[in-house]
C-alpha cells in the first residue's frame, strides 16, 4: 500500500489493484493536486475545499453518505460524525471513513470537529493507519487530535489539514500536535509504503510532504 498526501485532507491511496482518493481539494487551497485516476473517491463533507471532483478522472464510485460499502475487494464504512463541537450546528455533518484493503485498516477522519463518543470510538479504533486533522479553527486542534490518537490507538498517525507554506487557509501549524504527542518533528517523507508486516509495534507519527513541496 502506498499513501501519498496531496495536501489539505486529500490523499491518494494506491494498492496493488485499486486506488482511492480522499477529499480532493481545489487550487484555491494552495495545493495543486493535478489530475488523478482512481475509481473510488471519498468525500467527508461537501465544503468546497473537500469535494473538488473535477480533479479526478471519471471516478466510478463517489462515497459521500453514511453506510457500508464493498467495492472491488475494499470494505468501506462511512461513519457519521460532526464538523464542529456543537453536533454540526456550526459547520454541519462530517463522515469518517474506515477502509479495509490488502490486510490493512485505514481511517480518514475528514474534518472531525469533536472528540468521538464511545460508539464512534468502537467503530473507528484499531486502525493501522489514522489520518487525522490537527490544524484547528474548523476542526479539532493539535491537543484534541492527540487525544483522539490516544482514544483510537492506531499504529501509524498521519497528520493532515494544517498550515503549510503554501496553504491559503487559516489553520494552525503542525507544531502543537507534535508537542502534544511528545515527538520530535519527523523528517517529511514523499510517500508512505506500508504492509501488515512493516507496521510498528507502538504508535508512530509519520509526516508526509505534500506533492509539489
């Protein structure tokens, strides 16, 4: 499994036989994700910085509603959450996606805006790879993201949705999350290659450089 961060909350998950794009973002965010080919696109919510479908060439499946899906051997659960701490009254709903493919469980939290409740924790916990927003303002911030990591206990954590040199959105940088996780800033990697046999024993934070950086 190859995981590439294209910027903001957009990832390109590339398996042996299928690929998935999460939350494609437009150039107005500061990220140029180019033109992507993937049969599956997940959309956590329909804000303009998360549903730029024009960037994906003829996707066969656009998943933007709660439910369970099986597509080409990939098992996907879209879990209802909220974009804010007031049950969606400010920013609306949000979907977190749990994806099971090639012996791995991946979880993309979208624009999660609150600590998950016990039922959500049960559904979202135990992922091998967790993609978590850390930039605050419109989502959980670095301290809350660290608490989410402790609740969900993933093996690999990839922060997303934070301020970078090209980001045009008013988000907080990565530093607070790393401080709360008590880790030194890792050297950014252009991509993550992971298999069940290469997973770390404990929880490891992996920082990916956005494509074009």
